[in-house]
C-alpha cells in the first residue's frame, strides 16, 4: 500500500472544488490546497482574517508581512482580491456565503460530527479560531486528515471523544488512503489507494463503512 503524500491529498481535494466556488482553507494541511488548484479556473479563496481572492504562497523573498492568512503564513492576492474587517469576514462565514470549507480534524464520527480544535490533553493549547463558524456556516465541509493518528488509531470514531467543533457537519473526508462521503446512512467510501483492499480499509478505520457503487482502488492513480 502506498499512502498519498500531503501534496497528493491536497490535489485530490482541489479536484473536487468546482469552478466559481468561494472556499475557506483551514489552518494546517488544508492550506496546501491553494497550491494545487487547477490553473484557468475561478475559485475564490477566503481567509477569516479578512481576505477574498487569496492566492498561493509567494515566491521566496517576495513575502509581504502585512499579507498573511489566518495561520499567519504569507500569501498573495489575486487580481480583484479584497481586504475587509474581521467582523465582516465572520459574517460571511456565519451567513452561509461560503460554498466549501476545508478543515483538518482530530476525529470524525460516523454521523459527520467534527472534533478539530482540542484533544483535551492538559498540555494542549485550544485553538478553535473560526472553525466552529466555518463548520456550521459553509454549505459543504471537506475534512483533510491522516487516516490514523501517530499512535496508529483511527481518526474515524463511532462518537467523538474530543470536544466538538460541529455536529453532523462533515460532507466528505479526504485521507492519505481513502475518500469517504458522510451520508444519512453512514460512511460511504468512494476511492481507496492501490494495495489496500476494502476489508482491510474497514478494519483500519474501525467503524462501519460501505463501498459506493463503482468504488475501487483508484485513489492516487491520477498522480
């Protein structure tokens, strides 16, 4: 089994973002999606610190310390981009004006509950940021995460044991081994990587899953 690299994961997410979409990319892995968006398509990136029309990372040496995303990383601004107040940005998020947000996760439940801001560990620094607003306000919530923790435990759970970010909010999950939809009837696998059969994926995940019609081990084959 060959797991996807983080760049391949970001490219797979980017492939599912339609032309004309308004999209927020969360802190961490999701920021990599900006580098993988297909050229020639109009996808408007939003950042909760007050940017619309955000572009990819600048070339080394051309960074502008006043132009950063919510994760304090330097970014660029595309033609037609705009700046605005933090409160206006959150009003966009809460008002249902974003088509998609891409968030990282510590846990995703079979019902689509999301836990991504705190593990409950005594030394962890809680950092919810705008995640709760995005999880509830965006029309679709894509999660991008490693399938397993560093300790080898599945991030898919029957019920989240970490503090919740949002309830029944996740639409689709992209991991380093599979793409999985959250449906009213549970988790439905769309693709998985070659060298991993479906029963092994289910065992790795530790929760009930079913294969979508036509699903197979095609993930990463386009790379």
